[in-house]
């Protein structure tokens, strides 16, 4: 059983600590044009109002970090990503999770970022390890490592554990502290494979036991194509927190999900005297009263 590790990320003014001893850290997923046509269209038009609004709303709903993705097909991603990051930083001070598959966009983003960013992501492919990890080291960032490699996404928890091992080992070789490596076991959609949820949960358990690292996941992926997604997402996220998930990439504006996270933290003994649960309850009661 490995000791639980602590990952620090920061902005110029705020520090966020991710660990299994503290509350679950929500990474807000919504600033992402993939699968969100309104964001895609707005970014194409150079309109960042929706980005600013998504940033404010997600932080108000409990996001401690914001994922920022500017993957617009055909766009100049290094420039666009920086514009999106600037728009976000105009309205909030939370640390950012830089979500890009483009090494040039990543480097430009890291160069201009003030604080310790979270890089989303590296994976076990040689090309990814060789381009992303040196940037993570150079800029002193933390990184999310996806459990996939040159052979694709493994179909068993044991094989995903082996990819996590490889990413951690390669990071360590470059002098990156294992505490700065967060592993993503990969939540695939259960609409395509009904075992996808179980595989992600079991992989989480194995990786936590072996390495004690923090765990992230695009937790809403799990329910793509299913009706009533919010119930699936809420249940899955609570189960994943028990398994060891510490920093889900999800949408805190979905009340079922935000409430499930608070309840899971309470059940895990990470909410002293239930203060956060009670405070959130009072906030909801106030909002309901205001609407009446
Ligand atoms: N792992 C890591 N990073 C990731 C993912 C992951 N980044 C991207 C993605 N997966 C996580 N982000 C999202 C963003 C949005 C949605 C799901 C995951 C989503 N969007 C709604 C939909 O498609 O139906 C649209 C919501 C709307 O339009 O309001 O579900 O796995 N490391």
C-alpha cells in the first residue's frame, strides 16, 4: 500500500492541494469546444463571452481548477488557447488545467502561465512522453497521465496499471516528482462497453494501492449516449471517489453531481463536522427560497 501523495497546483494568487486526505477537487470541464457546439461557434467567431461565463459559473458551483481546451479544428491553437486562458483569468483566479494535444499550444501556454499549471495530458505513447514530459519538467508543472499507449487503450485494469507505471517511471527519469503525476485510468463510455465503468474503478484501485498518486478522470464520459446521464454521473463519481479518485474533470453545474461529490467526501471522512455539506445545504435552501 503506497502512501497517499499530495499534488499542488497554483495560479498567480491561489494554491490548490489535491490529496486523499482533503476534499475532492473539481476540475470544471465546460470550457471545451469538443462536444459543445455553442463554445465551438463562439471561439470560431473570436467571442469569449461564453468562456468568461462558464468560468464564473463553474467556480461559483465549486470548481477549484478549470480545464481549458481550445481545440477548434483548423484554428491557430497556440494563439487561441492563450486567448481563452486570458479570458478565463479576467474573471477568476483559480489555477488552470491546460487541455491540449498540441505541443506548440502547450509550450506557449506554459510560457505565459503564472503559477504551477496542471498539464492535460501526457500518455504512454513514445511521442507523447518525449514531447510533453520535458515541458512539464522545464516549467515545473504537474501533469495528468492517461492510461493508453502506442497499442491503444488497454482493456484490462492490470494492463492500464502497467501504462501508469511506465508514465511515472519516465517522469521520474526526467526528475519529475511522482507527486506531480496524476493518473487518469480513462472513463470510457458505457454506451459502447458496459464494462467501461467497472474497468475505470478497478484501475483506480490498483493504481492507488501501487503508487498512491492522485487520480483524475473525465468522469462525464462514462454516460455518453445514455438517457438521464446525471444520475449515472453522480453515482459513478461517488464510487470512483471511494476507489481513489481525487480530482475529477466534470461539470459542477449539474446539481446531482456536485451533491454526490459532497456526500462522498462526507462518507469518506473528509468533511470535518459535515461543515461543507451543511454549508452547501444552506446555500441550496437560500436559492430555493429566493426562487419562491
Ligand atoms: N480525461 C482527461 N481530460 C479530458 C477527458 C478525459 N478532457 C476532455 C474530456 N475528457 C472531459 N471534458 C468533457 C467536457 C464535456 C463533456 C464531457 C467531458 C460533456 N459535454 C456535453 C455532451 O457532450 O453531451 C455537452 C454539455 C453542454 O453542451 O452543455 O458531456 O477523459 N484527462
